[in-house]
């Protein structure tokens, strides 16, 4: 609660996860945070907890000046009122709706009183802003991975979110699409300036999309800091393996031209 | 391919051993007399069978109790049966017409009666009170008890007038497919009154009260019995029918509420 | 393997062949002319239609709740709701009588309110709903359970209220399975016999549905019963075929789509 000027997501929660306890504190401001860790370390669970799909036993989640969850105060806002944009691994487009209707769905959730026609034209504007105005009438199954991601992002932003949660945004794509998607995402995240948490397995994602890193191990945040710091002194064997597989200058070299 | 042959082989083997078992059963000690009997005869014929098995130590009576109609169809379709005991003449005649039975005779008579729940919510005390019942359950016209009921109600019109007749028809809320269902609905109190055979009514003395139907409009149900022409155990079948018709058999039937054959009224 | 499958196929198909062939077309034609036929057909169509609508309208939200509930008792409830499938329908009919009959558990209250369902068309529908709802519920619970949790999470994160989530996301996604479940449930209602006979009784034009008419006709003449059965079979077959086509068309429309 540092004021209204800079949007900020602060999370401090404790939740049972079966074999271990998730105990994590994170602060995310305008600098995107990558959440890394081995499989089963609780990354996705943490994301779902922030979303309000898992209920923690203790703790507090605050988005800017709004309390989303507070165990002590018995505040638990439902997912639909948290204004968090969530992009799952496969982007989660509704298969029964066209691209334009996927975006219109988000608009309808936030403002029910607008006519369908008006909503669709607004949705179209969103698609055009993401350079896919020509694909509006397509079903998601007839879109490429990159196109799907653009629709998903357009839809997420149409719901006027206050923070962005991405779960493995490039994992379901083939190698070429990955490069395109990564570049596009990087640009979007930077220009939005929303608190962003990114769960990933991929060092290239981290390099291109995040400026801070949190390393999760068995439900605990074992390190959290600037990307360069964590890369220099990896706190766990997982982290050292993650960052040894990529070379820094090259990755940012690919990503940065598209950023400008 | 070989697996298929193997399976086929197994099948053939199974088929060829089957007659062996059948032979042993036939050659063994106990001979089975198969009796197809109307459902309402269950308790009484089982008693008769006990006596029969005592008299014929090497025999065993096997029953199939069902609606006379179902049993008749099964017999027509080739069921291997020794004795058929029907709840009415209709099905026995159908078999007689096909010359499938030997000299059917009446072995029991039964009287339709009115039954009301024990607490008698509609206060039905006599047959003439029947219109007091708001829910009346009878047999469907297609089954014997229903046909009798229809004839009784038609006769009642002559005795009590048209209004009575119409009142009764208006109260009928279900036409059940067998006597037991009529009885169950009265016993459960779902119906205020029903018409069933006396023998059935006597099986639930703590649930229902019996009200006699005036004899001038009542109809006596006749139960014919016969040995099948194709009976696998002709002699035993004849012995069973003989026992049913004997004094002893008739006594058992009378105990169950059947009217004895003695005072015959020919069909 | 193929041989065994073929045997089962023969076993399942031959009775229907016999149903068609035995007696010849003339006997069947005569059977259709039986006075029981048309009132029973009309009643069966009307009541099963109402039943299936009731089952779907009540069963869909119930299944949605069951599928999403983290409440432990919901699993037990799910099993409990499957019981009507196992108990013989006649017992179901008795249970309905004991609950809603004139002397039943709630019968007295209902009667004081001036409403006695037993032996009425309402009872026919109640019996059908009782025996057929589990088929729909099971299909619907499974359908909702199979939905991609990510899609539901995304919809909620976009701000979809619970009703919108249900109507705009869950229903359209589960639709093919829901339709399949409704078809099964409808077919079960159409064939319902035991519970109806116990609870609703057997009155031509009032509570005598097609299966009851068939059983009643059996007492008259086997060919009449056969004709009525054929009518039932043909009718059910046509409807199931239609639903399958309809569903496939729907899938094709969506999947024209799928590469």
C-alpha cells in the first residue's frame, strides 16, 4: 500500500499443498517477475492462489490499494473480482467462440449493458491493435500458436486487468513460434507496465521477459532479486542449471530489436 | 487363426458334454416334475408338493409361478412342462385347441371379493357402499380378475341401477395387471377399495378387510389343471394332478380359501 | 476376438429381427389398430418430453454443482443419486408411493394441499423422472468434470460471474455430452414400466404409457404387444439417430475447425 501511483502486487501466503507447505512472499511492481523452480515446487499453485482458485490458510494478497485476500480480516475476493489477467500455458481460448467473440466475452463480463454490436466492434478494435483484425471470425483451432497468444492477450487486456499472470507462455509452442511470441510478449509487458508474474521453465523466457527472478523450492522462495544477481549467484542447483543453459548476450540480442 | 480354432474347439467340447449331464440327471435318483402354475396358487400348491414328494420319494416338484398368460405363451414356445394349472379357462382352452394338454379339469374355485384397507378410510361396509371409495383399483379387463370384475360391475348395474354403475366406473383410478398389484395398493392404503380373489385377500389378514360380493352378481373363478401331452414325466404328472384332485389336496385348497370343487357349476 | 464380438452382435440383434419378422406385417398392422395404441403413444410422447425437460432443467445445475463441489459429501451424494439405476423400477415405484402416495410420508401434507399425485399423469412423469434422471446426471457430472480447468479459471479471471461461467462457458463446452445424456435419459423414460405401474397405475389414456400398453396387450394377443413394441423401438431408434446426427453436425461445425 505505497499509494496509487505505482501499481504493485504484494503476496505473502501460507497454504498446505499436500506433501509440503507453500510459504511465499513476493512483491511485484512495474518490473516483471519470473517465478522459476523445479516441477512440483509450487509455482503454478502460487499463481492459482493469487488468482483466488486456491485458498491459503494464512497471509495476505494486496493489489495496489485493494486487499484481495486477508486471512486475519477474513477477506477473500472471488477470482472474478480480482482483476487479474491469467494466461495459462495453452492460452485458454474458448474453443466454442470465434476470436472476436473470445474478446467480446471479456468485455461482456466487465460491462453487461453494452449492446452486442457495440461490444463486437470494440473487440475488433482490440484485435486490430494486436495486428490480427483479419482473424476475427476464426475459431481458435484454426489459429496458429502465435495468433492464439495474441487473441488471448487482447482478451486479457480487454478485461482491464490490474496485474498479469502468465503460466509457461511459450511451452506449448514450437521453436519458431516461441521466438515470435516471446518478442511480442516482451514488448506488450513492457508497454503495459502492469505488475506481471511469469511462471516458466525456460531461461530464454526469463531473459527476455523478466527483470527480476524469484526461485521457488519446495514451496519456499529461496531467492528473489534482480535477474543479473540471481544469474551471477544461483541459489539452488536448479537455478544454476537453468541459467547455465543459456548465454545472456545472445538471448537479449534476439529479443531487444523487436522491443524498440 | 489358431486361437480362433481353439475357441471353436472349446465350444464344441462344451456342447458335446452337455447331453452327458442331461443323461445323468435323467438316470439319477430324483425325477423332476415341472409344474407351471398361476401366481395365486403359489402357497397352496407348494403345500401339495410337499405331500407329493413324501409319497414319491424319488421325485421333486419344480414350480414356475407367473401369470397364466405368460405361462401359456412359454408352453406354446416349447417349454418342457409336465403340468399346467391356470387361473382361468381362457389360456387352458387355447392350449386345448392346439391339442397340447390332456383333459383339463377344474380343481379349484375362487370367489372375487372386495377388499378395503384395515382402517377402512372410506367407510365401505357392504358392496353397495363401493361408490364411497374415492380411489378404486381393479384388474385390467385383459387379465382374468379384471374380466370377472367387469362382469360383476355389469351385473351390479342390474341390481343397483345405472347411477351405481357409473359411480363405480368413475372411481376406478387404475386397472392393474395382476391381483397382487390390486391387493398391494389397497394394503398400502393408496386405494380405498379393490376387487381381488378371496384367497389373495386372506394372505394379508392384518392389512385388509374382506367384504363379500352378493352371490347373485358374483362370478366364480374356475382354475383348470391338466397334464401336458408332451410331458417328460407323464406318470408322475398324472399322479400330481390326481393328488390335487384328491380329498387331501382339496382340503389343502379349502384351507387356503379356495371353494371346493364338490359344488360344481359347469362352465 | 472377432468371432466373439460377432456372437454378441448376433445375440443382441436377433431378438429385434424376430420382433420384426414373427407374425408377418399383417399381424403387426392389425396390432397397431388396437385401441390401446394411440392413447398410449400420445401419453408416452407427452410425458417423456416433460420428464426429459424436467430432468435437464433440474439436473444440469445440480450436476454442475456436484462436479465443482469440493465438499466431500458431494461424492457420496453423487453415488446416492445413482441408486435408482440399480434398484428394480417396481421397488422405485413402491418407494415413490411410500413417499408421495396418499398414505405416504408426504402424502398427507400433499393431500391437505389438495394434490394427490398417485394414479395421475403427474405420477407418470414423477416415475419417469425418478428412474431416468440418474442417466442424465451421470453424463452431466462427467461432462462438467472433464472441462478444461484452465478455461474455467481464465473465464473467472476475466470477470465472469458464476452464472455467466455456467451459461456461456460450461454449458456450450459440455453440450455434446449433455445432449447424449439427455438422450439416454429420455430413452430410459420412454421404456419406463415398473415404477409407473406401481406409482401411476394403469389407465388407458391417463396413465397407460406405451410400455404399460405393451404389457396389457400381452394379455390380449402377442402380436398386438409385438406391434406396440416395434412402434416403441422404431420411435426410439429414430430419435437416437436424430440426436446422434445432430450432435455430429454440431461437432463438425466446431471441428471444421480442428486441423
